[in-house]
C-alpha cells in the first residue's frame, strides 16, 4: 500500500527574534504547533460508496467525536481548558515551536488522545476464516494526518536531506505500529471527507457482499483506555481510497 506524502510550505512560517502577540485564527507568534486538542465520545460517520448497491452501502467510516470539548492554547484570549492543553502539549513534546504561524497552519487541531492500537470487528461472519467477533484489521485500511514526526524533528522539514515531511499516511490497518497514531489531525465536519480526515475504509468485501454488518471499532489510547464506537452498513470497496 502506498504511503501518501504532503509537502509542508514552511516559507510562510518565518522565524522571529521577538515574540509577537497571538491573534487567534489569523497569524501570530506561538510556542505550539497545535493550538487545540479535542476530546469527547467517539462516533463513526459512514462514507458513501462510489456506486452504492444498497441503501446501507459504505466504503468506510470517518472517525469523529460527539459533544467535543476543546482544550485551547493559553495564548488565545478567553481560552478554555488550558491546563488540559498544556498537559497534552507536554506529552506530545510540542512546546518549543516558537515561531510565527499563518493560515492554514494558524489553528491546527488534533485529537486529545494518542492511540496505540485500533481493532475492527463485526457482528456477522466476514468469511469462514473471519467469523463474527474476529479482528477484521486485515480487511481495512486507515488514512490519517499526523504531526508527530514533524514535531520530533525539531519542527524542521527534511528539505536539507532531499525528503518531504510525512504528514498524510495511507496504509493497511493491520500494518499500524503502536507509535504511529500520535498527534492526529481532527477534522470536525461530518458533511464531507477531506484529505485531512481520520478514516477507516474497506479493502475487500465479505463472502456475502450484500449483508448488513454492525462494525465495532476499539480505540486503545496511550494510557491504556479502550474506547469504542459502532456503525451499521454494508461494506463496499472504493478504488480511490486504496
């Protein structure tokens, strides 16, 4: 499975000698790359198949949060839940950006949780080899945007090495490593799936392709908590996501 690349346009993120006032969603100085972390109950929104064969046909699902709570940088006027923000920023080592930010990088938002694992199961048999309740990670792909590598590279691009920053990842769900899902971009809208959306998608269909399944996704966070979300649909494959 190919890994997608996104270029970071750092030309708009110039350095400065003296800190400037943070001015919200425009541009300003910040010591943090990510300005918001969001927490809440996990929910899955189905992505319509390209050519749906049934009313419930979905090519995958977008990972979102119900009743989200935003932890905001104390640099923002009227910021809320700043203690939680500072705790998570410290955990993510995102405390020394110390630079100017301008659109579209001025208001980055990430999941409050980092994840060490994801498991997908169904209430129906996928095949004789994958009965109900069996992990279906071999049948799923995952696409997400992560800022962890950029932060851990001291907020520098790899341009000096002739490489690009890896922001957007697209891989088999079974290929995820425990350290992959950190500082994951949160895209709040369920009305559309953007390139930045955190999604799980089907890479094959079950032996009974028209059957309706209820899928349950278990998200294991870095502190060992397991959070779940479910969705009912008929799986189909969208070639554009592969």
